[in-house]
C-alpha cells in the first residue's frame, strides 16, 4: 500500500511539472494595442461589456494585449493633442463621435486608412450616411462602427395618461405635449403627478440633438435656428414650458437615465443607447417607442461612433486588425446588441435584423429595429460638424435658445433668433456673403 502511495505521489509531481513546463511554453502576447475612447463608454456597464466581451476575444484571437483608456471628450483630446504636438506617440486607435471626427481630420491627428479598410465580405455604411465626417473626398479616415437615433421613452405608469386615441408609436409632437400635460395635471379618472417630462439640458451635451430632431419633424434643416419650420418646434416647447411640464433640474443632467430610473421623470425623448440602459434597468417598467412626428414626419438627428488610426500610431497594423475585427458581421451584431441595441453600420447585420419576426426579436434587436426604421423612414440628418469651426460652440447657440424658451415668453425667443442666426453664420467654415 505504501509503495502505491509513493508511486501515485511521484506521478502527481511529474504531472505538475509537465503542466508548469507547458504553461511556460504558452506564447506571450506579441504586442499591445492602445485605444482611447473620446467620450464613449461613459457608464461602467458599457466599459465592462466592451472589455470582457469584445476586446477579450480580440486579445485571444491575435494573442495581444489591449489597453482601453476611457476619458471624457475634453480630456481625451488634450491627451491626443499632447502626443501629436510632442511626437511622443503612445496611442494607436481612437473611437470618436461623428461630431468630433472633422476636428481629428483637419488637425491631422488621424491617418488615411482608405486602402486598408476595403473588405470583400461586408459592406460598411453602404449608403454613405456618414461619409461627410468619416471621409474627405475619397479618402477615408474613420470607419463607423455604430449609429444611433433618438426614441421616445416612457415609464409604464405614464401610459394611463396617453391622449385619447393616441398610438405611442405614431405620436405627433402635439400629442406628446398633451401627454406631458396630462401626466402633470391629470385626466379624467387619474390624478396629476406633477412635472415628469425631461429634455436633458446640461451644457455641451445632447440638447442640440433633441431640439434639432424636433425641428426636422416640422421641416426645418439642421443646423437651423430661425426658420418658420423651426419656430413651430420652438412654439411647442414654449407651450410645454408655460405648462411647466419639465423636470425642474433637467439643466443639471446630460441624459434622462438617472431621473427616469428614480421616477423623477416619466417621459423623455432619448438617445437610443440611453433608452436601452433605462429598459435594462427595469424591463417591465418602461416602454420604448418611435420618436414623435410633425408635419414632415418623425425627426431624429443620427450620429455615429467610428474608429480612426492616430498619426504616429506605434502599432498601426494591430489597429487595422482591430478595425477589421470590429466590422465583422458577428462581432458587430454582438457589439451593438450588447450595448443596448445601437444600430450596426454593417449592412449585412441590418438586413438580418429586418428578417427576424417582430415577436421573435430580443429587446436589443427591437431597439435596433426601431432605430433602423427611423433612419429608413423618418426625417433624419447627420451631425454636420464638418461645416463648422467649433461644433461645441454651435451647441451653445441652441442651449441659449432653450434658455429663452424656458423664460416662457415668445418675445424672448423672437429676440434671440437673430442673435442665434448671426452666431451660427459666424461659426460656418464658409461664411455666406451678404445678400446670399
């Protein structure tokens, strides 16, 4: 018996030794790809998903390490500017919003990747919706990896206050305003619960896209601050302000997510990523629907996030491999549905989502399909940041206009319009000559 134990122990020691040897023979990572997020992946769950479910698979396939640096837009651009100015290049790849892409291109921070991002097995942004910000002429600097639109989000408690005969997926903006009023003031058989509608108005964020989408619904252009069509949107927002339906602290928030979660707000017009986050928090507590419509249709500003290889990237070849990886059909599907249902920019993924019966789609697939429907059948415009010298300054023009609306006086709005018009024209890269 003792001999058997000794033999068994000897075998175990040998196996442990072999395991250690084989472990030591595993190839070490052959390189490190450094990615910077320019204002993307703002929440912890997004970062965890991207690192654990998307990046980890890339690391495994290519036997490399990936470092993802998640920074605010301002901090990320400071870091990139420092690297570019000093020539001390560290970062390889940036994920950038369409509103910021022209800045990267005009400053020379990103490389021409035209020849390196042509693929025979997929079509990316086939209709060229984002060409104006991802390319200059035929030269590509960014590859879009996701797109987004705006949707209606409502607490299910708000459904009892819908205007008579209203269809939540075919609301007009007038019905939306009536709904907000019903929630605040009550309807027959239901007591009002106060101001529960939220247009997040924190400076520098998304208010411009809420106002812009509403304007598109009435036939306005984007950017447009004084046309008769845009004035229709202003007047409706003014009526809502006069009825005091807006959450009082909305100016302190860049999104309605937190206020929808704690039920301070019951109704919002939200970026679809944020809509997905709200629904994920309590799937049986919220309803997501199409954006409201005006005389021209269902309006929404459409944005995109894209990948660009930074000038001087130490690991350009790895950066290009990551772009190829992110635009594979199966990876794009996993990425976009995993982030709540943002829209894939790979045409083949979009076509597959369309083929899934509505009652067989997952929550994320349904949200993506709503966004696809907005893009294909709504009144949409991309972010025309390439036309302006400073897109952030354009945002402030809209924010100032909304401040005037919140004063509840049409005279204040009328007086602000020529000021806003002059500011917008002054920010155009090609300033129109007088009389044009």
